[in-house]
C-alpha cells in the first residue's frame, strides 16, 4: 500500500565533493585506471572492440568518460578475467534432426551425443560445444572429421518420463529413432562476435554437465546443496549462480573479456521445469488442436494437427481427466527457447506452482528464515562467488577443455577503483540539511521544518474513513495534524467528516466518501483493515479518475497506538504534502539555462491487455515539481509492432512534458535530460534508433529558440554487478566508471541508496544520446542528486526520482485504475 519505510540509523561521516558547473580537471585525462592482474598472452583491446561489433552508443566527441571528483575507494567486484590465447578458427555448424517434431528438450542432447560417438564421426566431447538447440561449435580437429557437413541416420535414443510428484505411477520408458545432420555455416576467427555466444554456451555446459547444476531461466542451481529453512516442511532453497561473459572496459593490452558471477536462489517445491504464465485461454481446452510440422526422410515438410490431450497421451503417456478445463498460456522460462518457440499451452491439472505462494509471503516466521539464507552480506556473497570460481576453475574436465579451446578463466575476483561523492545539501526554503553517507537519511533534520513549497490549505476540509476502527482513526488524525503543521500543512485534528463505513468492502468506502464529498474537500484519508487489492483499486479508481481528490490509504495495523505512531504519521504527512501539490525539499542544481528532467517507465495492465507508458517531467529549477502523463498501448501478438507503439507513446509523452514546462514557465527548456527505465539489453539498439530518434525529431518540431537539446539515459537497476569495500557495502554516493563498464558506451554505476542488511545493488546508467554535453563528473553528479528527490522517503533511492515517479504512476494505472487519472491531478504526485 502506502505504508512508509522504516527509519534507518545514522552512520559515519563521508568525504569529498564535486560540482556540476565547471569542466573536469586535467587530472581526468592523465589518470590511469588500476588494471587487473595481467592475463596470459594478452590481446590488444582495439582488435576485440572493432571485431566484436558491439552496439556503440558512446558519443564520438567524448574522449574520456571517466570522472575524477570524489574520494578514491578500492572495490572488489564479482567479475573474473577471461582470456583467449589461441588464434585457431572455430567452425560453426547447424544441426538438423529428423523427424524434427519428435526431438525436443534433452532428446536433442542425447541425439547429438549419439551422433558424435558414431564410428563414422568419432568426435571427442572436448572438441565441440552444443547449444542444446541447433548450433554446434567445433575445434579444427572436428572440422577434419565433419568437413562441410555429415549425417548419420537411424540413431536410437531413449529415456524415462518421471511421474507427477506424489503419484504412485511407474516411470514411463520410451525409445526413439532419429537422424542427425550437421552443416557447416561459418568459420569464426577468435575475435568474431559470435565467439561470445560460444564462450557463454561453453560456460553453461560446464555448469550443467561438469558441475551437475540444474538450469532455470538464465541461472544454474545446485540441487545437491539445497537448504531447508528452519520450521519449513514444504519447500527447499536451491543456491545457484547466474554467469555471463562479455566485453568490458579493461585497460589496453589486456583481454577485454570478463565473466560476471551473481549468486541466485530458487524456491523449489516440486520440480525444476518452470514457465511464466501469461494468462488463461478460456476458449481452449485439452480437446483443442494445434498445428504440427514434421520433416520427412526426403527432407520435405509435412503439416498436420493434433488435439492437446491426444498429444500429451501419445508423448507422455498421461491421460487428461478433465477435457473441459481452460488452458494456460505461457512462455518458456529460458529466454532463448522463448524466442524460438513462442507461445506455449499448458494443461492446469498437470501444472504446479513454483516460488513463493501468497501464504508463504504472509508468514513472517517463514520469510524471516528464508531471508537468513537469501539476503547475504557482502563478505558472505564474496565467499560464495570465490568458492564457485575455485570449483569451476579447479574441475579437471573444465581445465582440460579450456586448454583445448585456448581459453583461460581467472581464479581471483577483479578489483576496481571507485569514487565516493560528497553528501548533498537538502534545501527547505532558507534552511539546509545534509546526512551521512553510511545511511543517507535526513528525516530528523526536515520533519520540523516548513516544506520548500507549502501545499494548498486543508484546515477542516478533509475526511477520514474507517471500518469499525474509530479509536485508531481518531488517534491517528490527531497525530497527523500534530506533525503536519510544522511541514506547512495545517490540518484540523478533527476532520470535517469522521466516517465509519460499516463494511470493509471497497464499495462501502467509496459510497461513504462520495455521499459526503464536495468540491471543498481537499483530502480523503482511509484506514483499511488489510491490504486487499480489490478494495484499494475500487477506492483509488473513484478518486483518481471519477471524482479527482488526493487520497491517502493507511493500514489499521500500521497506525496502532505506540511509540512508532509519530514516526509513521510524519512519513504520511510528507507524502500528503506532495499529493496536495507541495514540494517537500529541493536541491540546488547549478544550471544557468532553463533545464528539465523527464522520467519514463512502463507497466503491463493484464486486465485490459495494455502496456501503460508513463512520463514525469519537471517544471522548476529545483526539479521538485512535476507534470505527470500516461497513455495505454494495446498489447499485440506481434511484439515488434507493440514495441514500436510504445516508442511512439514515449515520444508523445516527452513532447507533452516539454509543452507543460513551457506553459508553466512561459519559456521553452534549453535542454532536457531523459531517464528511461524498463529497458533490457536487447532493446538498446531499437531504443536508440526509434524512440530516441523520434524524441529528437519531436523536439525539433517545437517552436523553441534556441533548439532544445536532449540527453537520453538508460537506467538499469537489475544489473548483476556487485561491489564491496573489504567486507562491507560501498557507501551511498559511490561511483564506478571503469573496467567493469563498456568502452563503447558512456556508462557508469552509482550506489545511491543505503541498506542495513544484505548486499547493496548498484544502478547501471548508459547515456546513449548526449546533445547536452555535460562532462562525466557533472553527469554522474546530477544523476546522484536526482536520487535524493523522491518525496515518499527522506533518503536516497536506487534510481533518479523522475524514474521512480513514472514507475509508480504506471503501476497505479496498470494494477489499480485501469484507465488514465483525471487531468486535475496532473501536477500532483497522486500515485505516491
């Protein structure tokens, strides 16, 4: 709901400072990054960079992307080095199976192994890497045996199909006959871009075959090391790792390849095959048919159809008991298989839930035990990564195959030099506050000061709703009025209306409020008995869309009388100030021309089958006041068309934000900084070529003089990189812009938030368009400052505030409103 987070304790003083106004000093051009230890037979980075053909988004005019401001700090990463020291070509083959329709999953691996072991072929398993689908990477020794291609017919494979968990049925044994043909499609030198795919496929093979780990989505888990939380009987936790090899910004003269290793955990209750459910197909049943395709012995394609139930009976020897049940539509958990296979139909009676159930999530005792295992402090996380590295690099079979392929994995974690920026200054009218880097929290300094911009007066024109909870409601109303006054929000401790709605349904709250609401009402506060989503949606829809009025929802258990009530009321008061159009605090961004920032994010509305695109644009110099816009893009079967529509929607929303800035200030902004969240690595090229290009053209079309310049920054808070300072987390304000970044990008990491437990996650920023030409120090400083401007929490957050506002807006519309909010709320942060 809208319950504010708990306070965090103060910590030690940080150091250093950086200003945005000046140019970076000459030191930045002269500095040399601390390189990782030398790798065996190093390759020159330019050769790799040019040939690996990464999508280059670094501005050509940016000679040096590294900043110098701040106190230097030594960091340990979760990366190891990867070096290539052979110059032999790798041969790429396409693998075809006949009949193709009958060979799937692990059967492909079995068939390929049978093919390799056939006397007419005779491949050693160290000499090839198979991607489990249709690609085979081979050493020169394989090429001598395969040439341009080879086929083997009538190979026999088989196995067992295990019964459903808890079933008394015996395993079903099966046998199949298959023909395998491989065809040479490419010769790859060591710096071919496809070598990255080979390296990652080979790494996956090591984890699955040599380390006996189970794959799920992009990670591998170790069933043999399963952990069972105390007092839990119905699930275990598998520890695992997600790994990837990529091209990074290592110093010249060293291999540019690094392997990122990120510990993961998976809740396992039944099996290890998972799908992401997208919806229910009420018009499909096990009797529905789907198209089949077979490749005949002569190479011709044959199409047909088969009922879902019949297919399952023939292939898995399982009989569906209910032929009328609707089917589930899903996507495979493996990203590569999702691309190849598309939509999957599942029969509900054969499916079992994975992960956390609602019952598990609501059990504080269980979640506490789970957290003890999954939320690791930096020293524990680092030890787990190092143990995995030693296990991987110490495996004799892995070592032998790496030697054959001319590849070497480092056995020590890379270190990198970061910088700690100084704590920022928080401004409220003429008063200032700061904080300590170890906790980045300024609640104590601001809770008794006037907001920088006071909201509209409320006085007696507010109402409080509750359901048979009058005592708590009255107590909270008095406390809220007590703490709101010093913030510049005068509230009468006795609301104009104190209403007991009598029933806990959403309709009862709406009916009571609507009956007593009039145009003079400035605020509605509701005390809900629990966090039921339907009640929340009904209430928010009424007062965001139908009868627009700022609302605040609190849970009854949150406002229980006690020592924490004042703290809770203070956080709620800060939210209410923002919802009423006030501005709690600001920062002094030293721009000398009209400047605005925009945040963009998206969220899927699974009820209306739409994607909600939301944008938040600032309209004042302190970046503390915002206009908020959203639009809905219909979901389509063609994801390319859907993406294009989303790009167009983002373009139109940015234009609306800029026009709103002009209306508020009577001047066009000279420069616009756009922070875009919700983008995956695979979308970077399309974003640059379509969304960014569209925004640039839209800004050109506005009658602004001088023409509006723009900078576009991708925000990724799901990056797998982790940093530590010894055994501790980096402090808030830590910046990393070398070695683990990419040389072909203007990118950097910032640790902006503080955490009291677990390992802090940095946010990755990629500047893919930069007309505003801020130097690296200024770009990093501005981004960090924006992480202080979120009015739902008097502390730093993981992403710039405009991004978080856009995310909250999109979520509210997609999950609760299912329609746009009223225009009257456009200049208020009604979604907090």
